[in-house]
């Protein structure tokens, strides 16, 4: 069974929302705010220091140069509610069909299915761009993220115990993987 046959359509939200492609000019400030809230108040990122606008410039430039999407969910007034993207899993050429993704939702918008909708679209794009594996690396204690990945057909491929130290505690890193039917014609090199 192909992935698109497995994934069912998400439940519609009562407030109009749509998925867009984000740009530095329009969305960097809002994405930076979401990133920094996650850094300072959660274990969604194993990072200690807030990111800067200079980081955002490099981040967007790298995504654009590599043809990697930065998806956003906005409400009918254009407010960014969350975003998702992916990037190389490892730099060696043999990993070229594997990407590691991330999805972040504004703290006031969680629990509305925004992350799921963004991930479904990101999976479609990964297939269109001929990737084979999507990897998620999440705090094993983050039950919301674990549940979302399981719902979308990801399987847990292993945990690294006490891989990170944040908020005064050791954190286990859980890896989840979704294998796609693509690429059509994989090649070496």
C-alpha cells in the first residue's frame, strides 16, 4: 500500500486556515518567535540559546538554495500558526534520499491539528522531491510528538538514552522513520 493510501484526510478546523510557502521577508520574524519559544520553554529543540535574525537569514538562504520547502499554516488574517520543513539527514552522498524534518506550532495554537496538517503536506512534498525516508528526532518524553508521528505511520527505530541534558534532566532522543515508495529510480553518487 502506498503512503497516500494510508494517510486519511485531516479533520477540518472550525477556523479557516491554509498552508503556504514561507519566505524570509514575510515570515522570518514569526518563525523566529516560534523557534525561540520552543528553545526557552520546551524540549522540542535541544538548544540552549535563542536564535537570532542572522540565523534566520542563513536558515532561509540554505533552504532556498537546496530547494527545501518551508511550509507555514496561517489563519484567514495571515497570522502564522506553525511551520514545518526538512533538511539533510547527514552530509554524505549516500544519504541523499533521507531527510530529517521538523514541525513547530505556536504555543497558543497547539492541539488544533496544525502540526498534523503541516506534516501531511511535508510528506507529499518529500514524495514529489523523490526522497525515500523522513526522520524525526524527538524528546522521547514528548508524548504529543510521539503520538503525531505514530498517527502518520512513522515507526520508532530506536532511542538514544540520555543523549541530551536540558532543564536539569537527561533527555532520551527517540528516532522515528517513515519510508516512502519514492524515488522512482535511485542511483549511486
